[in-house]
């Protein structure tokens, strides 16, 4: 298991801090032998990113705001110069203005809707398009979704709609990129205590409800999501594409 990604290069987007899901994924990919590139959004986040990068030997950090096409282009030019080719891309990015997650969904603003879909969904398209030419031997693209894409999760609001769009995007990208032997999949993780999750009103109720209804009667650990991402990134999943893999202790199978 430790050599699953030996000789492979992976870039991970969304590593904000040590409690982020992206960080758990990065740790698993690194432990499996991958050479890692981690990105951070801006100079304000550079210091914390530097500490994370240095904790994984051989890893390098790069700045990239995924809502800026010029920065995306510049990043992949640098990745090509540094690594030559790319094997794995992890997209663990989602954002909506806080106000959109506290008021009723029917009051979603036009700008809030645009921002949520631009950052949370279109960014995957932009990154996949930029990464594909570097995936000369095929590759794996993995993104993160949530059950709110399928069922109403009160207060998740426009993020649920964005995640539904993200899952559709996974399928369309899987079709487009399959001829290049590039697989595109999503992990639907159960609620996890990250700093980003704290911005969702009633998140503690989500955690409690998950434990009560999930067959395994517990919440998911970030490390478990990381292991699932390793599976999708590795040759263990070479015939899997366009799928949503649930890592939620079985919560999604329950009717009530």
C-alpha cells in the first residue's frame, strides 16, 4: 500500500489548514509515495501553507486563486516546468458567501449563486482543462461533494445546488476526458468538523443526525476520506470514472 503512487505527481487544491479534508488527502497521497504540489489561494494563507508543505518532505507549495484564469494558467505552466507531467489532481474547493448559508434558500442572491457556482463548480472545469495536457499517461481527478446535492439539507442552501452541479460536471468531464485515459470521480463525504463546516448554520445538528441514522452509528473521520481518495488516485480504481463514492458510514442508504 505504501508504494501505490510511487513515481507519480499529484497536485492538491484546497489545503487550508490541518483540519481540512484536503490535508487528510494530501497526507495519504504522500504516504503512498506521491510527489506533491499543494496550492494556497493568496499571500495571506501562504504562511500556514508553508508550515504544511514543510511537514511533508519533498512537497512544494504554489499560489493559485482558482477563480482567476490567469493564475490557473500560470500555475500549470509552473507545474509543467517543475514536474513535466501530472498524474493526480485533487479538487477540494467549495465556497458560498456566509449570508447564503443562513437565510432561507428562496432568498439566495444572484451574486451569491454566481460565486458559489464559480468557485465550487466551474473551478473543477478550469483545473481539469489545464491539467489534461500534463496527464500524458492518463490520470485521476478527484473532487469532494456532499449528500446535500441529492436531498435537502436545511441551511446548506445554495451549496447543495452547487454540489449537484459539481456531480453533473464530474460525469461530463469523465466522458470528455476518458479518451485520454483520465478518470474523474467524486467523493461524497459525511459531515466532518472542519473550519469551513463551521460556517454552516446548524452544523452540530448535522453531525448528531448523522450518528443517529448512519448504519455505522458514527461520524466520518477525515483520514477515511483521504484513504478513499488514495483508492481513486491509484491503479486500484482504473475502471472507475464518472462516479460518486460515498464515504459517509452508510448514511446515504437510509430512507429515514
